[in-house]
C-alpha cells in the first residue's frame, strides 16, 4: 500500500469490462477530478472500448483522453460508469456521487451520503417543490 498524505483517501475498486474484472486495492479518491480513470493497460486487459475522446484539464495542462464504459464497484456498490482511459487509476466525484458516497478527510474514508433531489414533485400537488404552478421558480 502506498504511503498516504494528510487527508488522502484510498479504496479498493473493482473494474469490470467485457473481458473480465480486476480489483485494484489502493486507488486514490481524487475530489478534484470529475471522472474516474482506469490505467490504459488495465483498460485493455478488461476489453474496455473507447467510445469518444474528451478534453480534460490536468495538472500538466490540457489533454484529450478516450472515454469508455466500465462497471465500477466501491465498497459493495456498483454500476456502469463512463471512465477515462488514462495513465493512472483514480476515483472521481461523478462516480462517488453516483454510488452514494462522500469523503471523510479526517477519518480518511468514504461514507454513505444522502442524495439531493430538490425539484422532485410534492405528491400532494404534483407540482415540483419550489416551482410556482405557472412554471416559474419561486424565490
């Protein structure tokens, strides 16, 4: 296991693709990253197929990366996610939020979180909460 720096969170992650699955034991949770990344050699071994290229800002400047679909499992929760085929394995915020986790930087772990759906309809009125029946957002 790699040495951790202050506030750093690392978790085991299982990636699944058409050719199989692999668990990486020590994956960095990067709260500054939007997407989850899969190292290119692992992506190839799993049979992940690039679907398009997308531009990203990185610490070393702008780069384009291939995007593929993989099932991502963290702490027993899994679902298909778009992943970046890159030089490193890391977990980004889109995956964390989709799987219902938040980072506890003090305890250096992931915790379940509550989702937010502010515009879900009120069952009594069938009008979205916070929305005037005319369709205008109320202050």
